[in-house]
C-alpha cells in the first residue's frame, strides 16, 4: 500500500505530497524496475553487492539536477568500488543525450518514467508533478539502507558531505 505524506518537500515554498513507501535507515532496500538509457530493464539486483549511491532527481534538464549528477560523477573517481545510480523520470533518450553532452561517464542514469517503480518503493513520487523528489540514498553491500535524505526544498541541493561520509564508512 502506498502512503501519502504532505509537507516533507516543497517547491518554491509550496508543500507537495509524496506518494510511496518512506524508506528509512536500517530498512532492507526494496527492489525496483527502471530503464537504462538503452531501454533495458534495470533492478537493484543489477547493481550487485557493491555500495550504492542512489541520487534521485526530478529532471536532468534542470540546473540543480544537472549539478547534482555532475557532482556525483566527479566524486565517483575518489570512491573506488561504489556504484552511483541517478534516477529520474526523464525519458531514457533524454538521459542518454544529457550524459553525452555533459560527459557523464561514471554515473548510471536510469529512467523511472514508465511505472514509477523506484519512486513508489522509496517514497519519492511528488503526486502533483508526477516527478521524483530530490534526494540521496546510500545502500550497503547487503542492500541495507545506511543513509537517506529527502531534500526539503526541490530546488535545493542535497547534503553531499553527509551522503559521502556514509559511503566512506562502508568502503
């Protein structure tokens, strides 16, 4: 059953309704099914038994989402054996074009446009916009959630330092 939570996130100060199951530290990370840039199915299992950063973004076509994705792409080289997934509801074709134009080569961009599978499993769907709220999740090698941030204002950036500190404790 999908729950609804209002006031967790805002857009320009206006409260939005998040739909889905709120994820918390210590939870077993639920599986999901999204699409790769080549329209292939991708699930949490495909990420293997590595530490995972899931960077959640409303749309890669916006400045803050672009910065967030570029930031994690740059951090990837320093993190070692960590897989970084950026999930949005952008179409796979747009994600592929974005990665090519911005030189994104260490982050895997994934599309949740079809079923909102990830968004509903992790509680990131903004009901009013049918977009994902901004956030970051760190998942350990056994698929246990070790860090979660639902960014309070959609136009704000996540707390990169806290997310990366959680990752560094696991690798």
